[in-house]
């Protein structure tokens, strides 16, 4: 684990999959296959968000 280096902000932005963080208060504010958890939209493998709770 000592061979890991900290990434600077520019390197973090270049990582694929590091999409835009969307804040929310309800599931309908998120996109397809996303659920509102802890105030942000997160991707979910299942389409029904209420099953996650």
C-alpha cells in the first residue's frame, strides 16, 4: 500500500467514471439508475431505490 500516491485535483478530474456530483433531496431529482442517498445521487444496480433502504 505504500506505492500509492495522492492525486492532485487535475488528475482526479481525468479519471473516467468520476462524473459530476449531483446534490438531491429525493430520488426523482436523480437520473436513470441513480438513487438519492446522503444528499447526493449515486448509481444503483437496481432500478427501484426504495429497495436499498
